[in-house]
C-alpha cells in the first residue's frame, strides 16, 4: 500500500509485525528484569517514565522487552534519559499522525520493536518502518500506517506541515542521540577490553567446580 500527501509524493507502507519480528514469547516483569540485568523496581520505573502499559503475569511481549532493552542499551551508552523521553514523545506523535494507533492494540507503539531489518527507514525506539530514510533532509513521507485508511493521508497542507515540523524536531533529537552514542562507543569498547583483562572468565571446568549443584 502507498498513500498520497498534498505534494503528490508517495512511499511504501511498512508493517509493524513483519517476518523479521523477534517472536511471540511472553514474559513476566521479573523475567524482563533478569533479561535486562535490572531490578523489577528499576523496570517498573522505566515503565512509568516512558508511560508504558502495565500487565499482570506473563503479559509482556518480546516487542515490549525489546523496547526496554533499547532504552537500557542507550542509557549504557550515556544517552540522557530526558533525551530518550523527548524522542519517544516525538515518535508517538508522528505515529499518531500516520494513524499507527488505528488497530486498537494497547501496545501499538511497541509492536514493531525488535524487528530485524534495515534501520534507516525505522524510527529508533518504536522501530516502525516509515518507508523512507527520515534522517535525510529531502524526505517527504506520505505514509498511512492504518491498513483501513484510503484516499488522501492529510486533509490539507496544515496536516502535512505538522508532520514535517515533527520530523524536523525528530531529526534534531535523533542526531543528538547519534552523537552521544558515537562519543561513548570508544570509551565503552575500551572499558569492556579492560574488564576482560582484569576479570578474565574462568575456564569451563573451574566454573563448574566453583558452582556445584
């Protein structure tokens, strides 16, 4: 499916749950905490600060866990949480303009997380495919992420201007995140190499001997 904007430019529609998705296994809060090497309280705090839905029992999908894993990794790479929250707010606004919330899923903004595939067309946190490399100044997206929508994506020029304004702000914050990550990566690499030298892993036999059943 393609959708048209006032400019007449069209782009292909990306799906949130394509063949590259990480799977349908469900998790509890404690299981997600172990996977993220965080305490359940820390995970609950992330849920609150990023305004994520909370579910009982094993109610958390692989996509939900993938979103949290992205946040934890970016924080490890010294990206400020305030910056990530700003980016998340912008992504949700963009996706609402593109009618990505039309399907009724309570996790519609998370359902593409963990998708395997080229990243230049995907928003950083939600991983939704917007059909074009959004970080290029020439992009004029004309997408509608709602499969039921037909006709013109925007009712007038003002709606298109809103989308482009949000995209410009998104590019700015995304560029800040990218700069932070590129700055932090050499330090992280050096720290990991130092840790491996200072705290080498025990040979398998020694590990088994030190952890008897």
